[in-house]
């Protein structure tokens, strides 16, 4: 692994994702469980697999753009590839305990 790749830590990417909030639910997309995968490639590309709470989300384009932007800003990231998927569909069970507690579901 190169020094540049070593500098890209999954925790940094998660922290960046936690700055992006779903406009319909006042929580970050990571704790909501909208991020299905984070993969750091050897050539410093970051692949994100994510979903939305609703396939007809009116701000889907803005949310995807924001995710790409915050990941691209992480030092060492060469590029971002984002795959938006709807299978498996998002359910509230995908939320972190912290998110469920915040919404009063625990």
C-alpha cells in the first residue's frame, strides 16, 4: 500500500458522511443506515454504495451530490464512485441505536 492510501482511513470517510443529513429526517445519513458500503481502492478511488429512505425522494440528486462532495474533500481521495441502490430497501431497522434513540424509537 502506498503512503497516500494509508492516509485514507474509513473512519475519516464515515466522519465526512456524518456531516450529510437527510432533509426529511433530521439525522445524518450514516446513522440512518443509508450507507450500505464504503470501499477504498488501491488507486485511492472511494466507492460508496448507498440508498435513500424513499425511492421517490425529491432531493435525491442533491443528497448524492453532497455525499460525493464530502468524500472528495477527504485528504488522499482521488475520486468518488457512488452507486445508488434500492435493494435491499431501507427500513428503520438499518438505523444505528443512536439514531433510533434520537428519534425516540428505543
